[in-house]
C-alpha cells in the first residue's frame, strides 16, 4: 500500500488539516507524531494513517489520533515504548498497549475474552482505538483471504458492536455491523443489498422532496437548523427483519430525516410543528431527551404516516441538538475535544466504570455465550426505565430485578447494603417496575447532577 492513505500522501496537506482543526498545542502534537511515524517506518505508516484519518472523521481529539499513528510502530518493531515516552511523555502509553490484538480473534476462549475486556476497560480511549483497528482489520479481510476473518467478525458482533453502541460510536458501529455481516453471511448480504438498491432509489427521491418541505417548514416558522436524510445500515435492517419477523417493506424506520437544531427548546417546538403538519403514528414517539438512553443517546423520535403522492411508507423524524448529534455519531471519541476538561473526565470515568463492570460480569457468567446474551440485553433491550442515585437513568430489560440493576451500575459487590426501591428495602431478586426510584448506599452517582431538558438547553 502506498504511503499516506486517504489524504495523508502529502505531508503539507496533513499539516494543513490538523492546523485548521486543532489548537496550536494539539496541532504540534499531531505534527510531531506524524513526522515520528514517517521517520521510523521508511515506507510510510499505512495502518496508522488509516486509523488517524478514520478517527479524524470521528472528531477525535489529538491524543487519540496521535496514539493511532504511533501504536502500529510498536507492534511492528519500528520503535519501542521507551522511545515514545522520551519523545511524547507518558500520557499516551496506556492507550498504545495490546492494540495489535485487534487484528486477531480471541479464539472464543474465556481467558482471551477476559483479557480483551480487561485491556479495553483501562480507559475508554483504549476501547475506541481497539475498535478502530478492528474495523480496519475486518475491512481489509473482505478483500484478502484471511482464515481468521469469520472468527474475528463473530467476536466483533458479539462483543465490540455492543460496546461501540454503548460508547455512542454510531458511525463506527454501523460500519462494523455491515462489515461483519458481509464476512459472516456474504450471500445474505448481497441478496439484501440487491433488494435495497432499487428501493433506495425511490427512497432518495422521497427524501429529497421531504428535505425541501421540512426546510421550508422550519424557515416559515423562523427556525434555523440542519435537515439531513438518513438510512439504516444493511446489518441493522437484516437484524430488525430477523428480530421482528417483518419484511423489508414493513421496516418503518428504514429511512428518515434528522433535524439538528441549536437548543432543546427548539427540538420540542419542531416536534409540535411536525405533528401539526404531518399525521403522527400512535405509539411511535420516543423522548430520549427527557429520558436519555443508558449510553447517553438523546433525541426525539417520531414516525408519521405516508405523505400522499410523495411516500408509500411511514417516515421517521429524529430531532436533536448539535451536541446530541455529535454524541450520537461520534460519542466518546469526541468527548475530549468538545467537552470541558472536567466534563470529559466525568464521562470518561462513567464509560470506564461500565467497561470495568463488564469484566466482573464476564467473571460471573457461566459461559461466553451467557455473557454475550447478557451484554446484548443490556445494550440493545431497553423496555423499562428506572432512576438511581443523583438522577441516574438506567434502561433495563423487561422483568429485570434489582440484582440486574446493581450489576449494570457496577455495584453488585454491595450485597450487604440495604438498597431501597421507592423508599422500601428490597432484596436483590425483587422485580423492578417502570419509573422505580432506587437508592444504593455508596453509589457515586449520588453526587451527579440530575438531568433536565432545561439544563440541556445550555449545552
């Protein structure tokens, strides 16, 4: 592969990109990391450059992108950790270790899975880098024969896709899902792609008309915002068809519009305009601003009935602020760049604690399969909402118990503590109901601020 993949072929082009996107200190760090990587690897650093561009597109911070440039040099023996420490200090070192494991499956051994989870759990930045390098390994495996590709893809679907989802890495998660789908079920992937293509052409025409109409609706009411179309990934469509038993034509949220606004107040205003202008479908409205998903995802979702002579199927609208959109698409990858210093550290601690909780849950699981099932239930199933210390919001599967809640918040060790649900002491096997308020002694979230839409107006 030629040096400088995807726009990094020209040193000056890369320097120009980072100088326009980062402050002076961060731009200097990236310039030095890029120069260091090119000096150490005479033929260029294609893996590091690919990862750097991918993370640049995810709005990652300079330290994460620099780590992506430097990490391949260590496992390819072009340099060592001591040399990197001398050149860049010790802050990046935790992120660089064991990332080469992303290019090979763990062979489904419980010990290897445990090491993978423990390694990523050291910091959310490490998890983002691991997921990035795994995506690159899988995309390369599609074009080259790799006997480990199927094992790697299955492990990615089992473990890394739900982790990427919890870290709010929407863009990376979609790419991971589609790539794994293509490797594991190439015939199903190709068949669905061929079915979607002609429908997609019709969808695009419909979206263009709706885009124009929605922009006029906002402008006519004095509201400024961005409107963009979105489509579900092939893997997401395939997964939903299997889960619901619906045909491709009956997947309601296959296409839709995102409306991205300046404030929370405008989000609710626009929701009212849409429900006045279109006919909403009962039971399809979800308020993930007032009640964010457990991974922090926030948006208003609503589906409207088909528009006569424009659409033959329902249209989903997602309404969110700019910061919510950044969180949904790039999540943890962008926290250090766009959040304040303390805000980024708090979010990083929350994500790291969740990752550390996975290690404990894996230890307690009777098998890898049981752990994977439990992980997917946590991440993808959210049938009821409960409230913890300090306004913590947690979504749980139907019929979840207090023990399930304690495991999710990584407080399962508090087995002797008197945990109260709605003011009454409840044992770990007690079933939870939608809206329950849970008080766990020693839960650090007791000092966390309670979320409210009004507070989010200032984000």
